[in-house]
C-alpha cells in the first residue's frame, strides 16, 4: 500500500501481515510490494478464480508476495476454502440448518405416490 | 405435486407399508423414507430451488428413483446419504432443463455492493478487512447455529448467483460443466461465483464469526 494511502487507512491491531509499514525500510518494502502486485480489489477476484481454475505460476508468486504485506487478502483466500469445505458438508447438516418442512398434505401425497408404485 | 387430485385426500389412498428386502439385510420401505428423510430432503431441495412446489416435486422424483434403484443400494453409505445423492442428481437435472429454457447469467446483482470495503486506490479499508475466522471448520460443523446461519446467508444471495455457487461448492460440479449445463460463458460464471463468495463471506462474518466474539 502506498505510504500516503497507509497514513489515511490505519491498520487495526489484528494486522498480522509479515511486513509492516513501520520504519523507513518497512515503508519502502510495503510501498514497493504493493506497487508490484495486484490491488486487493483485483486480488479477491483472482483468488475466487483460483478456486475454479489454475493460475499461471507468475500470478501465484505475485499473490504470495502480496500476502506478505496484506494479511486481509490472505485471510480472504483461507475463507474461500473455509466456505468450500463447509458448503460441501451442508447436505449432511440440513436438519440442523432448520427451515420449513413438508406440509402434511405434501407428506400424504408423497406416501400415496410411493405406495402406488 | 404433479397430477394429483384432491380426491386422494378423502380416500383411503395410502396403502399399508410394504417391506421390501434390500441388500445387506437392510429393509427398504418408501413410506418410512418419507417419515425419516422427507423433511431433510425437502429442506435441502428448498435451499437449492427456493420454491416449495419444485422442492416437493424433486423429493418425489428422488424417492421414485430410489424405489427403482433400491436393489442397487448396498448399504455401504447411510440411507440418508444415498437418498441425498439421488436428490443432488435430480437437482442437477432440474437446473440443466432450466438452463435450456431461461437465461442464467446475472451480472447485475451485487455489481457494486462491496465498494465500501475498498479505498479508491483498490486496497482494503483495513479496519473493514476480513477478520480471522475461528473456530476451524472441523469444529464449527458440530454447531447447529452455524448451519442455520449458513442457510440464512445462502437464502439471502440473489437466486441465480446462489444457484451457481451451490452447484460449484455443494455439488462440486466443475466450472466448465456448469457452463455447459446452464449455457453461460466461463467468464460470466467466474463473475457470479466471485460475487456469491464475497457476499456469503460478508454475511457469515457479520452473523457468525464476529457474533461469537
């Protein structure tokens, strides 16, 4: 993230990025890496695409580099996998998820159709 | 439900249960399926298609298919998973048919919904950026409230966007296959999946992960 942008966009206490914009070296590193990698708005789109097809090696490296200064995009990637893992298990947990059930009429009709087979 | 008249309700239409021996010593009884799995199958179908009548039809088609193939059910999985597997196929067939009849592409919904999450230069507004998600999936799956929140968040997604997301992430259908099923382009599918993930992530974070703290 550019130095000026950093000043007007404070990092919360839970920022766990490996490289922090503190001290002159940190600021230069963050500024350089931010400039050389896609912006977060694009990173999240690219990360979503990565869930559906392989990305070129160079792009994967640029994303890695981006994560070193941006824990939020890295968390976003982990959360995409989190959602995939849980969504796949949703069908086993439909009972717990609640929601409307079959009406007595629908249940009756179903039984009738099945018994007529 | 299909082609059934009201007269059924006044007649003694429901016959006595017939037990049919399946493989592995399991007993299959379609009427028991309705009592034990009907609500679960219906709820799942409803999350997927959002219309009661369609969900009821899908459950009916599922159980009819199960009757036809019950001899093949070897009891290796639970009866519930077996029936859910058939339902998933029926849902795919339903969307395939719908894809031929209607346009599935939706690039308007959620087009600019999350602009407030980013500064004009394209970086996260750091204080609004993604938070750490705890606990891990293995733990969260045991909490009923999580699944209620998941259902609530899936229900809130725009319909077409939810349809493609669930095909991809619940049924694990490859993106090329979804495109041919629904007659949409791959780039449009990616846009829709991106918006689904962004919106679902936001909803889960607000209603589940942040709520716990």
